[in-house]
């Protein structure tokens, strides 16, 4: 079994990330991260120790605990589970290490962004699940935390799909800043982690309907990290998600997308 890129310590059902060498591990990957196209990102396989990744999957929340159920044009057949809505379940406890000092040190080493702040409210984050036929349109995420008013800088996605077949689809697509071309397509296989910068032009999603069989879903853990806004920053503040259509989508859909963006801009 894989020991994972980053190491853990366990005490019964409690899991902790080991701080030893974790910042150095991140820094060793920084050049690869910063040079990636179409925006800084990295794909890390066998990210967690296999035993811990298995625990995350085994503790994945049941459908009736979903905080949100999306059915619509931009998010279709998608469930979201906020860890704090899960009581004292293991599915809540296993998320805590990702808010800890060692994991922040890893992300700071990887991205070069210092002063990262985890989100104790899991705004938009937590466990995600997309059902057969579901999709997630291309978009750039909101970057203003709705409660804390801090600026989102990093997305971390950890996929929890054992024995995932390419025919199921569900690939994470990373698009160029003009939303004219998919530059990178990433399969959501088990224990794969994707980290990327959150900006007004980091367009991503999986726009094609999921083709997995009945009884299978596309599962992930989504975690977002923030910094206090500096006066020198020029990145636009976006309180709403910027949904976009691809060139192959219909003209009518593009008009609807433009209207939605105007609504988001207030």
C-alpha cells in the first residue's frame, strides 16, 4: 500500500499530518506548479497514505445528510455535504487535518502563497458528489468569503473514486482565460489530488454529463484556502461564481450566461 506523498500519524480514529519535511515536499514541487498551463496547478497521484484515503471514502456521508442538492443548468445532480453538518461522524473528523498547520505549510511551500487561512465554515466546500447524468459547467469560483470577507487563493480537490473507468467521464477540465479551449483534462481517479490557484480566470469544471452506471457517483473532497487581502493586490473581488459557456454551446446559452454574469456583478 502507498505511504502517500504526505505522511500521517494516527491515534485511534484520529489522523494527523506529520509536519516533518512537509514544507520541503511542497517547495520541491513549486516550479512544476507555477509553470503549469493554463494557470498554476498540479496533479498529485497517491497523495494520501492509502489507508487514510480509504477511510475518507468509507466515511463518505450518506445522501440524506446532504447540505445542498443542485439541479439546474450550471450544477446538475450535485450534492454537497458541509463537514460541520455531520455531527461527530468520522466523515467530519477526517477533514480536520486539512485545516491544520502541517497542511498549510505544504500548500504554502507548493504555491509560494504565504499566510494561508483555512475555512472553518466550508463555504462551498466539503464533500461533493455528482450523480449519473450530472455535470458542472465551466466557471471561475467566487473568491470573496461570504462571512469572513477574506480572499480565496487556492482550491484543493481530492478524488475518492475507486476503480474509475475512463468511459464514465467526469474529467476535470482546465480552460484558457478566454474560455475558448480546454487545455488540460484530468480524470477523477482515487487518491488523486489537484491543487490550483483561484483567480478570476482559473476556469474549470466538467461540462459533459457523467456516464457512470447507476449506483456509482463522482466523489471528491473540496477544500478552499484564503488570505487576508493586501492593499497592493489587483485581482478582482468576485462574490459570485462566474459561469461560462464553451464555444460549442448554443448562442442562446451564451446569452443566458452573459445575463447571469451581469447579475453576479450586481
